[in-house]
């Protein structure tokens, strides 16, 4: 122990100690400056603004500034194909050279969707479903039908469109809807052989009214009497809703 203490007081030990400290300092500085050079410290560049321009122009900007890029695509009906809509990192962010930028662009080809079943859906329901499928609503065509604002048919390019048929997303379809009034003209029903009670039921179901009621011959039982003639007749042209039908009854 005494010899060790004596050695620590010698000139040789002091020289070795100073040499070791200098060596450690040089090693530390070499690591610091080496890492700065390796990571290109203070050589960052600003990310350019790419959102809102076409991908061809964006690629030229990136290549001129030494950036790499990676593309993803989505489809939007109201956006121009090839337009950059998202970028990562954001514009004016400081990054190192050769950094990869991630871009999202509008695809040029619309994906296809299986058309949903809209028949017997209300207009409000059908419009919401079309929006969820990315399909546009074109014309609404109303035809006589007692179902008001209910989808009776769907047209695509003037042709009937069945549920399940693939169509491009963003396509426009037309809806055929009921006007709630039904047909304005009615085919005259044949009432021959019906009792008065049956006539009333038949006319009500056809949106017609009962006109004059005449009994022919001796009527033993008015409840069992049946229609032997009517005006207008089944062979006449169609009549308007609410037209009265005159009948004559007799016991057979």
C-alpha cells in the first residue's frame, strides 16, 4: 500500500494520467464530430407544399430537391384525378435530405360498387343509401301509384338497374317514384253476377263510385239479386277516378 502511494506521487504516474485524459478527450470529440457528419447535422431542408397540385408536378418538385416519395390513392367523386390531397410530413417541416415523403392522390379509375336494393325504400332512405355508396342521384321520375315518394324502379343510362349489379362509384342513377295518387284513369270492372254488397266492395277497390241502382222484374230477395247490366260497360274506354257506375239487378 505504501509503495502504491509512493508511485502515485511519481512523475511517471502524472505523465500517464495526463496522457490517458488527453486520449479520452480526443476519443470523445471524434465520436461527437463523427456522428454529426454521419447524420448530416444542420443539413435539413424544408418540405415543399404539394397538396392541391397534380402528381406529375409534385414528382418534379421532389426529384429536383432530392426527396424520395411513396404513393397511396383514394377515389373521390368531386376531385380531379391525380390531385395530391395529403402529404406527410406537412409542408415547411424541416427534414434531412433524401427523406421519403408519403403522398395521397386521387385515383384515376373509379372502383365498382354492387348497387344496393332501393325498391320499396322511401325517397329519403334511398338518397341516404346512394350517398353512402358514393353514387349520385340524377332525375326523380314520378308515375301514378298510391305509394307516395316510394322507389318503384331505378334507371341507369336509361335502362333498368337491378340490385347487385356492379357500377362505377360516382355514377348517376335516376329514381322512379310513386306520386301517391295512383292511376288517373281506371279500367271498368265487370260487375255481372255480383250482389249489391259485392258491387260496393269492388267499386271501392277500384276507386269508383256506385251510381244508380235499378231492379228489374219481380225481386223476391233484394240481397240475393245480382247485376245483369251496367253502364259504363267493361268494354268502354277507361274512366277517371271516382266515376259512378250504374247497375241493374235481378233475381236469377
